[in-house]
């Protein structure tokens, strides 16, 4: 699991503005199927979530935890996941929304 360089650059800017960050992907419809970026601890995780990784980014002191709902993880557990950023409007709740971009997951089957 990792970040593209474009996502890493955006995360450096978001960290400078908001402090430590986290990701969660619920898997619901619409925006819930995209990874959502929050200030660390702002989204409460629980027994129905899987902690996928604590990812590091050059220039950010603290790893960024990535969480996914258990139901969504069942679909993705056989893939390598990469968080990328693309132009377009994301969720109003995810920190990148005002930037005119949105995070998304790219995947490939594990070999």
C-alpha cells in the first residue's frame, strides 16, 4: 500500500494546514467509496474497521494511518492499493475537497 507522488505532495500541504492526518474508506455509495482524508482522530474507527497501514511520506513527521470498513476490505484484500489524487470534486467532508481534487484508490491484484 502506498501513495502516488501527487498524493504525497497534496498530503504535505494538507498536513501543514491541518496537522496529522488519517484516511478512512467506508465503501458505501457515492463518496463513501473513495478514501476520505481527515485530521487524525477526527473520524472514529471501531470494530467494524480494519487498520490497513501507517504510511509514511517524505517531509511529514508522523505516519498516516489508513483504515477501511471490514465489508469493503473483503473486496480489496487481494489487491495492492495505492492512494492517488485526480482533478475533480471530492466529498465535502474530506480535506482535499476545497483544493478542486479528490483522492481515489488504484488497485492491482497481488501476485
